[in-house]
């Protein structure tokens, strides 16, 4: 199977599964799910479906179990809607890339905040030594009450 055809099929599977899960799957474990990617094996026997729960109170493992429970229904509907002679077996996997991206964003935000705080403190300290008004200038003149 050509690379272009494979990508087209993956894209169609992703589109159809997203609609089916949103409208047809009634399992309370599933809830709102975003299908982030689909990878079809070269023989079209299996399709790895990556998902991310969206504002779900359920753990990703419970959502995966709900999707796996609905897999035979989804596979049948997928075959009908895409007119596939043999619909691939669906394997659902939690997409950790969004979680990893959020973790990296948090780390970057903390590093930037720490850098700004370090440079902001240095700037205030330099301003305080020059006699400028501010927190550093106000506390510099107070001195030791005993001395």
C-alpha cells in the first residue's frame, strides 16, 4: 500500500471514529474523547487509535477499557461507512504526548518566572542603591533600631 493511500485511510478512520465515539458510544467510561492519531499497519489488519480524554473524570485506563468494550461496534461501523472489505482491528492507546507537552510547558513557565524573578530582584536592588523610591529604598534607610 502506498504511503499516500495509507495516510488518507488513517485520516478517514480518525474522522469517522471521532464522530462515532461522540455520537454513538453510550459507555459512561468514555465521555468526551479526542482522537489524536491513527496508525494503520501495512497489511491493514490493525489500527492503533491514540486518544486523549477531554475534561473527563475517568482515568485514561478506564476510558481505554470503555473504548475497547465498544471496539467491535466501532469496527463494524467503520467498515460500513468507509466501504472497507476488511476493517482493521482497533487497538486504543492513551496519547501521552499532550500530557508531556503540558509538563514541558509548565517547566518552561517556571524557568521563565524564576529567571524574571532573579532579574527583577537585581533590577530593584540596583534601583534601591541609587536612591530611587521603591521597596528596596524604603527598607534601606530603616537600619538597626538599636544602633
